[in-house]
C-alpha cells in the first residue's frame, strides 16, 4: 500500500509541475493534501503493528499465574490479531 501511495504521490507532483498555469495551484494543493493523508495512514499502520506486537508479547512478559490466565491472555491476543488484520 505504501508503494502505491508513493507512486501516486509522485504522479500527482509531476502532473502539477507540467500542468498549465490555471490548474497547477490546485494540483499542487492536492499533492500536498495527499502526502499529508498518506503519512497519517502510514503512521496509523505502524501504531497498529506496534499494538499487535505488544499484544503478542504480553503473555510472555506477564507474571506466571494459573494456566487459565495464560489461555485467556492467548485468546485475547488472538482476537486482537483477528480484529487488526480485518481492519
């Protein structure tokens, strides 16, 4: 997804540079807005991946307790993984 966004951003910037005078400002503004949105989406993906990694580490770093607690933590991590992958 990031590569496609970068390719589209480059296309948008190149189009703005070679466009006639009148639509050039609008295309440049669109390119800037797209870059901002693309960066925000990338940061959101990174935060989701960090949260997923943390959820995967939680059962390993939690203090040892009853077996049922570990099973519950593993199940919660699996549910979180499923939610993250489907969104």
